[in-house]
């Protein structure tokens, strides 16, 4: 044994051990996000192979045991002996922690040399890994166990057709490292689809072998690339012009691409990417496009006298209303900035983005005067509304918390410490009354809502801000909105939506979520929004009162009772919050030691928006379809 272990082997094991000791350094977290991150580390290598022009198909499979298989038809990882390590290149890629293997890297690697950095990280964090390479008529295989210890060196295990090539990797995440080892199909699907949009012509397939029925899986292949992404986002919306504008350019190995289409809505959906990674804080690629968009629109509007001499220029806020836009940049040496590395810093990209966009967009406006007029007129309407909204926002900001009646029906908590304060937004005055009596008035504020709040998906901001309920919420939160938004001013750690477990209740919940998503997205992203889970059943026997959340819990509880008690237990279905008295409401839904809260997250803003649009937007047909398709899943329908 001793002789087989050289200096290299020891260094290798130390490297992978470092990853196991501090996985967060390499994959961010060890929760569900980290678990899914492993998949993308492996898929990244296949995507690089596709960007190099050698791979057309990538398949991702969730196996029955929650291990993951990734297959591609690229050249196959090189099988020869690596000059530096003296072992096969495949094994080197999977066991040597490259210097660049830090969280946040990955993606397009035209520079070479840094290839496959994530593979060794995945190996370090896996119970076992199996790598098969098809190349030159041979099938090669190597295996690792328990955090990357080689249990089978690269060996020829069979023969294949001479023209077949590719790499197949299967790995099982180590349950000692991750909180959960169950993969979520939807999470993988959203990103797989996104990768297909961002890499035109590349076919990605996702399949769930845990599900007996799902044999086909989902296939994603978009010849139109990001144009089709724009179309996808706008599918439930009403576009202002039919054609999707798609522009691209290249300079010094930097590829830049943008696709856009306006719709008649009031929100924007602008998403930018660098090397397939979402730059959620924008950066030079986004800045360049926005600068050009504002300049070209203003100049067109002036030349055609749609914007008069006395009128102020349009700003980015005006021209982005109703805009769906995808920006994608492939850069050999990207510099990511900001605390979460979500911003592209490379200054040379700004002018490239500006010039590619300006030239192409100007031409589009000239060649399509009717569409141009629609777009520019919309921006001018947006500007007028924006100025009215600004006055309204200033009013919400200036209002003095102590003296104003803006607070409407808010019963605030006594504590001014935001880290321990919570606000319950409660459906209906009667539940609001019970909540007020049952709360801990030191830390819990209550805001009762009468009826439905305004649907902000269908209203411009000025109208939304004229709505009293919405103004009360804005003032209560304390953050302001738009350019005045400041997360550090949030007055509550938890914003808890408390609605009935019926159709009206979920409608109000969706309306509130729409408001939060559109006006207070950072609050949702920072994990401050929750849904209360009021109980659905009350069971009484003797002096015992027990509340349970759903039918499954009811059955479990009933089965746990001795027969003589069970037969005498009284089960009542809770009709709504209003039915509970203050004590019951406190005990079941508000008491921090007993209640169950569900955290609302925006895992994927794009997918969330699609659902909001479906449920709340102009088009009736998608809503009808959604209801039809999902009606079967509805539990506890109460009309
Ligand atoms: C399912 C995972 O890893 N595919 C893959 C990886 C590589 C290559 C092809 C490849 C790259 C090169 C030459 C090159 C990698 N090679 C390396 C390294 N799929 C998967 N497909 N030949 C093949 O870049 O020159 C790292 S990854 F470093 F060995 F070249």
C-alpha cells in the first residue's frame, strides 16, 4: 500500500479533504441549493465542450437512488497520462483541486487550462463517482468513493463504435455533507431550460427515473436562442410588436448578444448573463445596453417630434416599462464584482454592448415606423405616470410615522427593534380583531385588510400608490419603494400573511405576493416574507384540544389515539381564521413556539413572474388553463 502512495497522491487527498472541511467555500451552501449546484458543476464541463464546438447533446438524469447522471457526446475527457501527475487525465480532472476552484467561477473557459475545476469538488463531496469515457472505439471507466478516493483507476472496460465519443458521469452526493439528498425536478428543469435558451442549437434533456411514469423527460432545444427566451417570458403577455429584436456582435473574443420585445404591461423583465451565469446585479454589459436604449429612443422621439422641444428626456425607467430583454455575454476573462459577485466589471464590454445595440436598434426603429411609434408613445405615457407616482411616493416617504393616519388600521407593536418585530397581514376585520387580542403586543403588529387589495400587475404605479391599503403597507414596512427603497429601514423581521385556507384566502395571498414581488422584491429575496399556516382541523377529547394542519396529520393523530378515546373524539373542520377566538388563534397560528410558518422565496424570479402573469395578467385563457390543469390538486376548497 505504502509504495503506491506518492507525493502527488497525498497532495490530492489533502486538497479534496479541504473541500470536505469547508464545502461552503467551494459551493456556497450545503442546503438544497448546494446539492443542486453539484449538477451544474458537471454540466458546465459538457457546456464548455459544446461551446468549443464538439458537443450537441447533454442528458441529465435523476436516478432512483437520487444519484445524478450527466451524459454528453463531446470528445470525451482525455484518457492519456497527465504529465504533471503521472496518472490519467480523467483521474486528474476528478481528483486534483485546481487553483481556480473557487465558488463563483465556472462557465465559458476559452483560456483553457482551468478546465473541469468543479469536477474534483463534486468528487470530494460525493459518496461515490463513476466516470465513463467513450473514445477511439474504447470504453474507459474509473471509480471513486468516500470523498474522492480512487477505487478503480482508469481502465478499458469494453469497446464501442469507432465514431462514438463522449463522457458519462454518475455521482451520489454525500449525505454526511448535505442537509438533504433529494433532488427537485422543477429546480433542475428551470435551469436546464435556461441553459438551452442561452446556448442555441444545444439539446439538453432532463429525465426523472424516480418517477415510473416519466420515461420521456423534458427536451430543450432552441435554435433561436435568447429570442426564444424572450418569447417564452412574454408568452402570456400581450406584445406591442410581433418581431423580437435580436442583435449580436463580437470583439476580441468577447461575444455579446441581446434580444428584446415590448409588451403592454407596466413591469420590466430584464435578465443578463455572463458565460451562462445570471448577473443579477447587472454590470457593464447591461449598462451599455441601457445607455444606448435611452439615447436611441430619445433621439428617435425628438427627430419624429413625438417628444416636443419643451419636454424632458425619457429616462431608463420610462423606456424599460413593458420591456422584456435578455442580455448574454460570453467572455474569456470575466471580472465579477460586488458582494455576491453578481455584477460584470469588465469596462471594455460597455462600449461593445452600447455600439452593437445602438446600431441595430436604430435600424429597427427606422425600418418599423409603426412599431417604433407604439414603443415610444408607451415610454412617454410611462414618463407622465412616473412623475405622478414620484409625487405620490414622496408623500408616502415624508409622512410622519407618529402622527399620520396613513397607518389606517395598523395596530403596531411596542418594540421598535426590527430584529424581533413581526407584522401579520390578516384577512378580514373579524380575524384582525382576534389577532389583535391574541397577539404579543410587544413584538407583533397586526394589519387587517378589508376585502381584496389592488392587483398591481394590472395597474401603473401611480394608481397603486393612490390605493389606501397599499400606502398603509408601504408606510408600515418603512422601506419606501422605487428609488427611495432601503432594506435597512425595514421595521419588521417577519412579514406574515395570514389568510384563510380557502379560495378567497389564496387569492388575497397571491395579490399580496404580487405586490411584494413588484414593489419590495429585496424583502422577498432576503427571506422576510412568510405565510402563516392556520390549522384545518380541531380535535377535542376530554379536556384536550388539538389542532392539525391537514388531513394527513389528522389521520396520524387519530391513529395514535387509543380506540376508546378515538371513538369519542370530536373532529371539527376550521372554516376560517374568523372562527377562532383570540386564544385559539394565538395558540395555533401566532405563538412563536407553536406556530408553523412557510417561508416565501423567489428561487427563480422568471418562473415566479410567469405564474403571477398567468394568475393575475390580462389574458384570461392561460388562467383558465392553469385552473383546469391544477384543479385536481386543490385541497380544502371551500366556497
Ligand atoms: C459529463 C461531464 O466532463 N465532458 C468533457 C470534459 C472535457 C472534455 C470533453 C475535453 C476537453 C478538452 C479536450 C480540452 C474536459 N477535459 C478536461 C481536460 N462531461 C465532461 N468533454 N478534450 C476533451 O479542453 O482540451 C477537463 S474537462 F482538462 F482534461 F482537458
